[in-house]
C-alpha cells in the first residue's frame, strides 16, 4: 500500500528525533533537503500535499497556504500555534492540530526551577566556582528562599495552573491574571500592572498573540519593582526585551529567569553579562519523555486525518 505524503518544510526537533518512525508511516516530502527552492518545491507537490508538519520556527504563512491548494491538515509539533496563520487555515477549510498539553509538566518544572535558580543564585554561584574566584574571595552574596514569596502568574491556563500547584508546595502565595476569573483559591487581577504591584515574582505563561505582544512593558516592570523577579517560560516577544534589559542593567528589577527571547537565538549581550539573570536556550520542555509523548500525539493526529476520523488534539477557535 502506498504511504500517504507528509510535507516537512523545516524539520521540528520532535521530527528530527523520530524521523525514522515517521518514515515508516509516511512518504516524507523534505523541502529542506531539496535542491529546489522552497517555492518551487511546494509548486512541485502542490496538488498532492494534503498534510504537513511544522513547529515554531517553521511559520505557515498565507503565502505557503496559497501555494498548497490541496492541503487539508497542518500539524504543529508544539503546543503554541502563533506561527500558523489560523484565520487563513479556517478560510481554506484546513484543520489544525497541536501537541495539546504534553509539554506542560516539564515547562512548569522549569518555571519553578528558574525561580529557585535566580533567587538562590545557583547559576551565578556555579560561575563563581568555575572561574576560580572562590579561593581568592570566600565571600559570596546571600540568596533568597522561594518559600513564602508572593508569585504572580500571567495566564492561569494549563501551564500556569501547574506552576501554581508546584509553588503552593513551597508555601508561596499565588495571584494571577487571565482573561477570565477562574474557579481557584487565588487572587485574580484583570490587569497585569495591578498583578505586578502585588508580587515579588512574575511568571509569564500566556500564549503569544497580537494582544500579548509586549504585554510586559516598562509599566509592568516598574510595577514589579526593584525587588521583583521576572520569569518567562512562554514566548520571548511577550516581553519588551529592550525595556527589560534597561531595567535589569539599571537595577530597577532584581533579576530574571528567561527560557525564551524576542529574537532567538540572539540574546542581548547586556543580559549575558549579568549574574542575576539565568538564560537557558528555550529548552523548558525538551525532555525525552515530552518528545516521546509529542511524537505519539502528532502521529495519532496524522493517522486520524488519513483515516478520516476526528483529530485527537484539534486547535479549536476560542
């Protein structure tokens, strides 16, 4: 039996790791390996391509969709789908599926880990030892414990709620901002600035949209204050990075844990020079377990589509 075709314009990490398994189920159309330009590659397969897999750094624009008139399914190997022109997909009758919450647990773990790291000065202490300063200067500045801190969570969705549950175990007080009030025992603030005014720490968990781009601006950072710490485990552009750099350099906030950046993989040099900032390379959800689960869900969605049954994790219009 002939295998169904699956278009891959740029390979997602989940695809790269599980490429052999994908190749056993599908005829892979790898635009990234073709000597043809992407434009001509898509033109060559325009009439036969019914499904494609993408991820955050492989945007599916209206131009790409226009070049694929037979396309009926876009599956992203990520939870977020801001890299997909969703309105155009809807207009063309193209279904969209994502990886639902398979990355949520690990992302929440890293969110809490970043708070512990920044407060406890773990990464800066590691540099203190590795650079040989310790034998010359036994003094190292005191850190701060996480327990008892007041943490504000920007968007108490799937990941935000998991972060809150973990922080409760540390004895933290939780407040949150979301589009709507949730049935939870935490204080709700409809305005992010109001939330920041009340908290020692702010954890960003919201989706990147037109409305949330630069949601964390100078007003929010000013409200967070000199003792405040900002953690971003969502998407880089949610924070006005230039303002964040300015606030950190001038000591107007106490520190930051940033798994994501506005222009990845470029990171402002000013941030790299700061000891009160922790900078992992957008790897919060990069675990073997999460990638295995993501592969299985992507595969299940593709098999459902080609079997003409409902998708397992469709992206639903809110």
